C-alpha cells in the first residue's frame, strides 16, 4: 500500500510523453505548413501543385493536382489554380527564353543579342537596341546597361567627320523638303495674308497639317522598331515608350501609331521635318523618302 502513491506520477509522465510524440508524428505530415479551413488545419499543397479539395481531417492533405503545362506554382499553396507562365515572345519586346517554365518555376526571359533592358528589377519586359559606337566601346552593352562609347580623340578628327556627315544629312533633308514643297498642289497663303507675314511659317504649318491625317500610313511605313529608335533619339522618356507598347499587347501597328502620335505632339509644328531628318540620320533613307512621298500626295 505504501508503494501506490509513488507509482501514479510515473504513469502520468509516460502518458504525457506518449501524447506529445503522437502529436509530433501527426503534425510532421504537413511538411510545407498548414492553412485553416472551417475550423481545421489542412496541409498546404507542395510547389508545382494546386488545391482541388480541402482536407476533411485535421492536419491532413486535401486533394492536390499538378499544375498543367503552361502554368506554375513556385511556393506551397492553398490556391485552387496555378499561375500562367510568363511569355518571352511578345511582339517587338526583343526577348528570348533564358530558363524554361516548369510546374514549380516561372519562365525567365533575357534580351536578344545587341539589346539591353532598362528595368530596375530582375524581370525584364522590354529590351532596347544597344548604342553603336563609331569611336570604340568603353563598356559593352549587356543586361541592364547600354553601351558606353570611348571618348572622341585623334585631334578632333572624329568630331570633324561627324560634322561633315551631319552637314550632308542637313543638305539631304533640305532637298527633301524643297521637293515636297515643289510638289504641293495647293498654293499656300501669301505672306501678307498671315499675321506675322512669314512665308516659312506657312510651309511648316502645312507640313504639320499634312502629317496629322496620314499618321496611319506613316506608322505603317516606319514600323515599331524604327519609330521607337526615333523616339529614343529625340529624348522621349522610356516609360512613355513602354506605355505605348503595353497599351496594345501583340499589336505592333497600334503601338507604332500611338507612339507616333505622342511623339508628334511633343515635337510641335516641326514634327514632319524632324521625322524625316531623324529617319535619315538613322540610315533609313528609303523610309524617309516614303514618308516624304506620303506627305506630298496628301497635300
């Protein structure tokens, strides 16, 4: 009888330890954690899966199915669906696949050759052409940085060549404008009909008026890539350029048309002449001639 009180604490301790062990074994089934549903703690589905049915027993899995091809889930989840994989083939985005999409990992994109991304994050959605350096490259174009060119040297020889090329371009543009004016069928107002009596202003006003109704034809001739180059070289903000592309995903014609319209508004009355000049500077002489021809026909 004296041994009875001493044995009770021993059995109680064994019972508590056994209960804790059972609890650890059961809870360890949810290797990726749990979520609450109708008063129960259900196990999360693993990465690469999505939830189909919730659990009916506490600390157990419900029904989890693998993500379908083209979808992924990168973390343990209780979502009823997987996320769609990122596409690297958007029109005019200049992207290519870096890493493929799997059930547990999204697709990763990178810029195509001779392009770079201006995004500050690791995810790049739009790449721009790398700058070309006539005087040599100091830092190559790669990843998120554009080309850095060498400083101009050789006693100003490079500068002299650039000035000569610029002069030829200016002459070419002047000839193009002269031909455009010569072909105009509609006689402009005489200087004495204008408030300021400036005949040059009359021609620029007609150039602006002729450009507006033919934006669709001009956008078709220029195309997204060259229109984007014109906008970048004129100092247009990259965010405004990217907005034109994101507003019309997969439709390069509408992207080009919106960018042309916004660029023209930023240039004002001289938009037509600046456009022809910019295309010529970029080596797009044929497109500059086609734009001039459109404006001539329009007048």
